[in-house]
């Protein structure tokens, strides 16, 4: 159901993501293995969580994918679903801002964080969540703290590399691997059992699903979003 096996990025772009000629050209430049999910010109690869259209709070602004809370709100999800992948992107958060990148999300529950683990996006200095490493930027939200605060100053761009390979997950922030863990391991199960996710029976159990960019009510910008499939372990 969640297989993402096509290697030719252009054909996958056309069949799954509905992107135009400009995005196909970007895929060709990126190389066959990479699919561009946002190239600065189109939101065709995205929709709102549990809806068919894109909420108006998400818009293209000067080549970035920008969330501003002055429009119709909601989390943003990929139209395609992915199992094992490498995702790269850049984010920039507003002062005191909060957002997140979730993966393997299903739309079965009311909220995406009920099924998908989250890599935290945050202004560590200006948001209360920055006071705890477990909820700071780069964390596997509420479960695994980053080994170091690798963020750039608020207002600057931060580079993300998210690797999800079977049960193995790595969070990279600004070229530093800040989190590494194994889904479904005894350690992971124990951490979930002691967290708010214990009350969410489907949390983190999917073997594939959507990528989600979180509406947490604060302005945030994303750009250069691309993904490539990894072989099943």
C-alpha cells in the first residue's frame, strides 16, 4: 500500500504529485532518485490534512512554502505516501515560533501527531518548548532529545535531513546527526509508554504514510523540499 518504488523522478512526479513542467525540470536536475515536493512555484504535491485542498494559511511567498495564521488553518500533508525514504528541506521559524515535520502519518485520526512521529521545528530561545531538550528543535518530539543544539539563530535557515529506513530513524540538523533511534524497539516502547502518546494506540506504528508540515499557529517557512526512496531493509 505504501510502496514508493519508482526510481524515475519525472514519471513519479507526473503520476503521483501532479506537478508541472518546471517541477519536472527540477527533478531532472536533482537526479533520477530524487523527487521535488516543493520547488518554490507549486503546491501540487500537497493538500490539507483530511481534506482535498490546501488551506489558505499555506501559500507560496518569494519561493518559499509559508504558513501565516491569517488564513484558513490546518496541517499540510503530501498527497503521496512514503515508507522508507530520505527527506531533505530547509526551515525558518518566526521569533517564538513552533512547527514540526511528521512522517508515516495516516489520516485515520483527528490529528496527525496521533500516528506520526515528529521532528521538532522551534525557536529554542523564544519558545517555552526550548526549555526542555526533549521538545527542542531537532528532537523526536517528547521522546528523544538532540545530542546538541545545532540550530542557527532565529530568522536564519536550518537544513534538515530526515532518514527513515524500516525501524531506523535519523534526524540531521545543519549537517549534524542530532537524533537516532529505532522504532518499535523495547526502548522506544518504554519511552512511548511514559509519554502523552501512550493514550494514542496508533502512534508511530505505521510502516508508511504521509509527510506532514505542522500548523502550530506560528509563522514558518520551508523551502527546497525533496525526497528519495530507500530500499526496503
